[in-house]
């Protein structure tokens, strides 16, 4: 028993030290640097305009995204649409998550620009792509998968039996809809609004390509920090401004907690037949998925045309050029290396943190500390975290190394894998450790022999999450990459200055294919694990 406490104490100290060095110390540095510049910055007209623009476009994007995500989730969960269509919605909506946000802007340019793919189909340019319109479209596409996953998950906790009872009692559709669908999801709607707003407000990839003259706070921070003379104090102050929406969001979500309630039990209910409802929601869902797919379709066409859109003859010239450059191959290897190591170490740290929180009798201060780490990492935007690393490690040997990029990814993406592990471990038989002790096994031995094999599916999902997001992130690493540690996303941004869209799209396709391969491998591994478990049972 004493050895178990010692093991847990050592592991917890290591986790605390990791978060102190790679989260709290850099954030304290950025807060310290912002003190002298924060008040003067509030009188800077350009900063105020950029902040106002960011709030405006992010708020509208959050409202649109939440409504559309709800419609899609409702179609999947509360209608009798074909199962195949339901699968298409689930798969199609996740496609944008497999691409870096910086690619979205270029896809919008090539789809809706004056010579764009969709402009040619419709016979005219549908809207001005640079500025508010382009940002709004990009943000909605970027955030809709996250909002859908959140709302779709919550639908699993709604007892559809009450919809049938409401119908039998003679309630009209609107009354039944509000009482049995909208009210139970109020907390989730709030969560989706906050999440999508913060993601849009802090994104750097989309504004860098289609922002135009409509300045937003993330591009202001980039300009201040990567200009001819970086202004660390002003950059810190802008970074602090970027933290405010996250803090307000957390307060808002805490308030919405009181609207959450649960059912004592769930029953599988056959939904009432309603052809108008099924056709309407099915049609809207198909159009939404097609609209998202059509924006990215050009990405798979342009780099294989001789001179898009003027000469559409097929060519592999640009693909051969891409792979004939050793620099591009090195950048891809760098991205793979960073994503794999970030995923492996990230899974270990987040899993162990969840293990200490859920599977030990640690004091409340220990479990609360880990939850605080999770909350803070979820609050800090990637761009702010990256900038804090740049400042804190500026004079150290870690500057410009893979180590700093990997550490940033681990911290930046920590919350979701940690919550995945926490949720999985809390559902496991609490007697496993006791049984292990009675058999003479140490706590670590029990974890390795019993706990980990029983949560392997979650570990695979955690790995997939870390890998895919490490491959597509741009905001978290934009201040940290050097010539020797360039990644695919930073290379795409570099190619933007040379207007080399063919290579931009080809690199994006490689990221997309790599992430799909990882996703499929994770699915296969989980299926094999399920079959193995079934055989054991």
C-alpha cells in the first residue's frame, strides 16, 4: 500500500512539473509582459476595430453553425431517414477536421473567386470572398464538425419516449419539439455557441488567406510579432485580449449548468412516421454536406490541371515537382514525426492524469489540480500558447526545436483526450485494483495488466485525436517553427506568399490522406480489439 502511494505521488509530481514548465510558466511570462502595454493598447484604434470585427464575425458564425449542426444532429437522431444517409452525414461532416484551416481559405478563393469552380457553375460570382463573407463561410465550415459532435452526443441522452407520449397527449409539433428536444439541449446549445465562437475568434489559418482588409485579432497578433521588429509587449497584450472570450465562455457555461438534467433511464423508441419531416431534414442535410464538399472539391481538381481554370487538361506535373523537392519530403517527415511523438507522449500524459484522478484514492487537491490543468489548457487559444512559448523559451536551447513544438501540441490538445480517458476509466469495475493487491500485484502492474487492456479502444481514439490535430494545427505552432523544423501547415503558409496554390492544395491533400489512413487504422484496430474482447467473453 505504501509503495502504491509512493508511485502515485512520483507520477503526480512529474505531471505537475510538466504543466508548470510548459503551461503556467509561459503564461505567467506573457501576462507579465502585457502589463505595460495593455492599457495603451485599449486606446489603439486598429486593435479595437480588429477586436470588434473578430467578435462580430465569430458571433454570427457561432449562431449559424449551432443552428445547422442542430438540424444535422436532429436528422440523424429524430427522423426516419435512410441509415446510409445518416452515415453520409456523420462521415461527411467530419471531413473539414482532417484539413488545416489555412487550406479552407484557399479552397474558398478557388471555389468562389472570379474564376472559381463554383463561380463557373453558377455563371457569376455569388459574393465577395475577401473580408467578412469569406471569414464567415470559412468559420462555419471549420466549426460545424465540432458543434455537430457535441449536439449529436447529447441527443444520445434524450429519451425519445417522451416525444411519443407528447404526441399521444395531443401536443402539437411545436410544443412537443420545444419541451422534449430544445429544453433538454439548452446547456448543449450554450456549449456549442461558446466552443464555436472561441474557435472562430482565435483561428489564424482562415483570416490569413481570405481576411483581406477586414482585420481580426489573430492576424493583428501575427503582424505585431512577425513584423520587421517583433513587439513582445504589444503581442502579449493582444494575446491577453484573446483570452477574454474563453474566460467569459467558461463563466457562461457554468451558468448554463443549471439547465442540464438527466433521465433516470433510456428506452429505444420507434419514431412516429412523418414523411414531410423526414424528407425536409434529409434534403437539408444532403444539401449541407454537398455544400461543404463542393468547397473542397476544387482542391482535388486544380493541382491536376495544366493551368486552372484556363487549361483543364490533366497533368501530374505539379505532383512530380512536389515530390522531386527534398525540402517538401523533409517537411512531410517532420510533420509525421511531430504528430506521432505528440500523440504517443500526449496519450501517456493524459491517460496517466485521468488514471490518478479516477482510479486512485488521491486527495481532493490532487484530483482538482488535474481538472484545473485540463480547464486551463482548454481555455488558452493555440496562438496565445505558442506566443507564450516563444517568449518563455526565447533564450533557451529549446528554441526552434521539435521538443518545443511537441510540448506545445501536447498541452494545446490535452483536454479532449484527458476527458476521453477519464470517462472510460470511471466506467470500469472499481474492484480491479483491490483484486490486484490481493493477488500481490503492485498498482503499476495492475494498471498494465488489467486497466490498460480494458481501455485500449479509448487509448486508440486518444492517439487518433492527437495525431490528426497535430497534423492540421497552424495557430499553435506558427511562432515556434524554424527552417529546420518546418511542418506541413507552416509550409502551406510560406507557399501563400509565392501564390503557389497548386503545391498548397497538394500538401493539403497529403495531410488529408494521411489523416484518413490514421482514422481508418484506428477504426480497424478498435474493431479487432472488440472482436478479441468478444472472443474472450
